[in-house]
């Protein structure tokens, strides 16, 4: 099963980023997990909390350009 979380960014230290990293890391043991970032100001390599090497981080800033 593939799971994709969509969030503005994972580079800031906050509650959403913390919970997302814990959930994504836990699920990555059994599933293919991706995190899709929609913020154009951050890069896929920047994250505030440790992510498993099994978690794929993707970047798509087309959401912010649509406004």
C-alpha cells in the first residue's frame, strides 16, 4: 500500500511536522510512505525532525503558483 501525506512544509519545528514525522516513520516499516511538500520556499532535503530513509520527500510548488 502507498501512503502520501500532503503538507505545506516539514522544515519548520512545529506540532504538525513532529506528528507527521512520527506517523510517517512508523508507517514506513510496513508501507511505502511519501510526503509531498507544497511550499516553494523550502527544499525536500530540509526537515526539522528525523525521517526514516524509507520515507520519500517530494516537492511540488505548483499549488502555490495556482493562487
